[in-house]
């Protein structure tokens, strides 16, 4: 599995539920990825496409950490929000 080349990600959230996702390349700003998404599913899709979260989750689990608990620390209520969006 190829490792991604981004050092960080910035997410700007807007009142209508949309967001701007900015994946920052570790060495070349010309390779940054910045795009708009319509909802949290779009943010999730962007992470899947650009960051390979399975690799990150495997690393966290090998260290005895719970990826979902860490996601809740970063964005409290994110799992409940995703469940609610799935019901719409």
C-alpha cells in the first residue's frame, strides 16, 4: 500500500453543512489538494481518497489506541452526525 505524501489537513466548516478540505503536501505546495465538499460524507471521502485511513487505523490499533475514540476527540459527535445523515 502506498503511503500518502500529505503532512496535515485543514477543514473549514460552513453554516450550510458544506466544508473546504485542504490536504497539505509534505514538501511541495504545488501538490496540495484543496476542494469543496457538500457534507461530512464528502470530508470522509476526501480522507479515504487522499490519506489512506486504513493504514492510519492499523497503526493506531497496533499501538492499542481506538481510532473511533480519537475521532470523537477531534470532532465530538461526528459518529452521531453521520448516523443522522444516513437517515435522511
